[in-house]
C-alpha cells in the first residue's frame, strides 16, 4: 500500500504542474483524486485522455483540447508503467 501512495503522489505532482486552466496549485483537488483513480483503472492512452477531458469539463464547464489531455495522460501512464510502486 505504501508504494501505491508514492505513485499517487507522483501522479498528483504531474497533474498540479499541468494546471490546464491556469487556476494555480490546489485548485484541482477533487479532479486530482478522480484522475488518479482513472490512471489506476485505464491503460489506454486515448480513453484516459478522454476521461481526463471529461473530468475537467464536468467540474469547470470548460473543455481542454484532447491533444493536451493526451500529453498529460501519456506522462501519467509512463509513470505508472515504469514505477516500481505500481500495483
């Protein structure tokens, strides 16, 4: 379980650094939790990117271009695949 927490923290860092709507650190706490859960459930890049896009659109009623979502999804999937903490 400890390893999973480490991976989740790394994923949280990626999401917070991304800041797709320019709202600053800490503005996406609910979305971070939803995205981390999605990363653990989804291995397909396009599907994960669409889920990320949906999460932000649902919360903020603003659409993030899919290519931007794919970039961050790719980073997170790579982290998950290469992490010794992945379960």
